[in-house]
């Protein structure tokens, strides 16, 4: 009986830890992490460059904005 209780507690702690790690997002140096949703009193979005943040599952969402330069086609005549 005690073994089942210990296994259940370890299982719950493992699931909780992996859920927290899944919502912790790191931003690479060539991108901007844009967090939108409930980010503060006066802001609707928060931008992070080269860092990390925890995304609250129900209240926030995120997208990456790419910062790599692109070439536009031009005709030199």
C-alpha cells in the first residue's frame, strides 16, 4: 500500500515538472519571442530577444518573430 502511494506521488511530481518545463520557452539570438495575452496592466504584448520566459498556459500564448535579413529582388539596369 505504501509503495503505491509513493509511486503516485512521484508520478504527480514528474508530470508537474514536465508541464512546467514545457511552458518555459527560450529565445534564440536570431529571433524575438513575442508573448501576447495577459502580459501586464497596460500592455498586450511583451517582446523578448535572447532570453527566456514562462508562458502561462491559459492566459498567454507566444510566437517567434524571425530576424534574419532577406533579400528583395531588384533589377539593376
